[in-house]
């Protein structure tokens, strides 16, 4: 598709710069282009190569939830969007993102964890959500590969999965075909005039726009000129590995407080993950992989003969209250879509929708007040050497 045909009908829309070419940036770019905006996505490397590709693709608001509230509602709304979102991307690009209604078994190996799961199932059922507490025997009847030591498990049948790397491919293609332009380079700063964001400095070149969206994940705090403490969003390293079995051993995502196993339909099993403040050090460590392998074998002993296919590390954009920063930022014309921590894949559809609405001056379909950048709970802690101090500029 030519640039002229891709942008046909967009001449009257606003010019928008999106900093970051991961799932958030590409999703927002797609929705903005569909709304008539002219969008440029700035990415310092390969679109989607960071956290978006390093994740496991779990879509589990119930399994991850710390309790009722606006964040759970946001996650549930995004999960509900996924079947249509996956179908839309298939129609736009021909890429099947492997959306699977696999369900989650959250396991308990001791009485303390069992009581926690009992309480979780109780409050979720009171909200009308599907959740069930199973005995160990009932859980193994549902998932025979589950370890015999599992005492009980909470079953969340509506928590699903997607292949996040296929999702990256599809969403990048969809945004480009909708008219988004992709440029590489380092964003050195936000351009400000009259107290308003009017563009960015890209490797010393000014790029002007009507609006700027910061969707750079863990690198969001590195954007110079962003009137936000750079430690508001910090990188949390997650190490992961992929196992390969000849035949699929599991149907469900298996979870414990120490990590998770995500089975793919082709016999791959994604195992993770550590949670470490290590700055921007992407090193995979022997200790980290040993923890993950121990967890994998504890949950599913049959994985002992599986081949270790690959390992990697990525950075989750962490905030102190574990909630994202969404919507208008500290300057007029500046918008934020960052800090999604462990729920970036899950929250991609709803974030794209809401931030595009905000940029286009529409009333958002969800109240974004709980996710404001200046909420008290998001204030960063005192500076620590462990947080790291990267020197490169941002761009995704």
C-alpha cells in the first residue's frame, strides 16, 4: 500500500508522534490512524523487540488480581476485547495471533496458600466472575500433568493466552497498513512551547506534532524534557526460558507464587519469571534460570525430559502501585501510556482504545482518573543504586 493511499482521508486529522514501537505504541497508532490522525511511531530499535516480545502472553486479570477496584475492571474490559481484537488483526494482516481460551490453574502446595486461594475465589465469585476452588485430585483430573504434591488449585476458565510475538508482528503490520509511519532513532527530548508539548527532538532533529504519546515502557523515564520523575517508571527484569516437548503436556496455564508455565499448542512451554531490579542489565543468570527450572519441575515433573530451547530477559515497566499511567500527561498535548508492569499484553487493546480517545479529544469510555501520572501512590522511592542509571536515550 502506498503512503498516499494509506493516508487517504487523514488530511484533516491531527499530527501525532508516538514514542515507542512496542505493542502499546503500535496499538495506539492503529487506533489513531483509524480515527483519522497522521501518526509517526518512533522506535530506537526493532518495533516490539523489548518487553512485548519478552513476555509470556498471559491474559489473566483474575489470576493476577490483588482485589476488586478500577484496575481489575480495566483488565476485565481489555480481556473481553481480545477475541474481536485477534479477529480484527487476522483480517487486517492475515496473522493468527494464537489466541487460546486455555484457562488458568493457580496452585497451592500448602495450607497457607490454600486459604489465600479460598478467599480469592470467594470475592471473585461474589463479583459474578467464574472461579472455582479444586482439590488436588480434581485439579489433576482436569490437568493430569500437574504434580502430585499440589494440594489444591483455583481454576479461572476465562483467563486465556495469546502468542505475544505473533501479536507484535500483527499489530506492527496493522499500524503500518493503516498509515502509521515508523522512524528509528533516539528521542532526546520533548519540544515545549508556551507550556505545551509541540513535538520531539529525534537525534537532534526537531519533529513537530499536535500531540505526543509516550509509550516507551521501561524507557519512558529517559525521555528528556518529560516533566516526570525518571524513577516513576522503572525497569524490572524478568528472566524466562522456553522448553520444548514432543507432544503438548498441558492444556492450562499453571501458576504458583513463584512463577508460571504457559503451554503453546505446538509443544513449547514458556516458563517464568524472575522479578529483579537490575537497572537495564538484560543478562540471563544461572541463579535466575535455576529458579525457573525448579518451579517448572515442581509444577509439572514430566518436564524433566523436555529440551531447554532458549532463554531471555526483558524489562517490565514498574510503578510503585503496580498501575499504569494512562491519558493526559504533565503538559497539554502530552499523553502517557506506560507503566503496565506485568499486564502489558493483557492491557494492549483497552490502552490503545482509551489513549486514542484521549488524544482525539473524545470522552474516554473508562474513567482514567485512577491512572493519572500525578496520583500520590505512584511517587517513586528515594534514589537507590540498585535502580540502575542507563545513559541511552529513549525510543521504545
